[in-house]
């Protein structure tokens, strides 16, 4: 099984499409296909559905995006636990989507990033039960990698903190506090 990629999608030159009005626009999630999702696990088993959920968040109407985000949350950070290795690979795409004005669930994405940044349940469990660290699949490693992936992009918070949407600004402030540690 391969390790989760922590590839930074926004560091690549975005693909530009010309709209019918002749104005170029960036296409989000261009490097999604470069991540070996089928070789990774989420809480349901194979993480192969993660790209579909991310696309649902990016392009769906409000109800579709909300349902996709709820499903993604259950797969990568349920009940405050980083559930599997796919979480760290998903984080850069969440950061990317949180920056896009057309995405309808941006505050929810930022709240999910905060939940991942706060996740220390596996670490706490391993402190009480060190045998957990001897397992072939080590959830403490997944949790740390996911938290690091959130921290790696914290420079993008400045733009989110200045958002006129109070829900986004509030969620961003909470994430900034979580990352200040």
C-alpha cells in the first residue's frame, strides 16, 4: 500500500479555460488525478470515491456540495479522529476549495480543516496503549501527517480571515487559533 501523497496542488500552474464570454478562469482540482486514491484507505475502505466528493464540493449546488462535504468528513475525520491515510492527501484540495468564491460550503471546509488540525485522539490513545504504535498500519502517523498537511498551507489563512462573509471569517479565525499552537 502506498503512503498518502501530500502533494500541494496549488503550487502548480492552474489550467485555464475560456468561458463563453472570453474571460479565462482557473480550474480547481487539476492535480486530483495524480494522487493514487484507489491505493489508499478512508473510513469506508478504498479512498477511490474521494475525488468524486471533492468535485461535488467544487461544482455542486449548495445541497450537493453539503452532502459531499458531509460524506467526505465521515471518510477522513469522523468524531475528531483522522480515520485513515487518505486524510493527509485530501487536505491540500480542501485548502484549494476553501479559497474559491463559487464553492458554497467554504465555512464547512474550513471547519473540517480545523477538526483535522485539532485531531490528537490516536496520539492520546497511543500514549495509554503503546502497542497501537506496533501495528503495521499506524494511525498516529496518519494523524500527524494530516495535521502537518493543514499547517503546511496556513499562509492561505490571511485571505480567508479578511473575507466579508462572517461565517467564513469566523471559521478562519478558529482555524488560525488552532494553528497558533
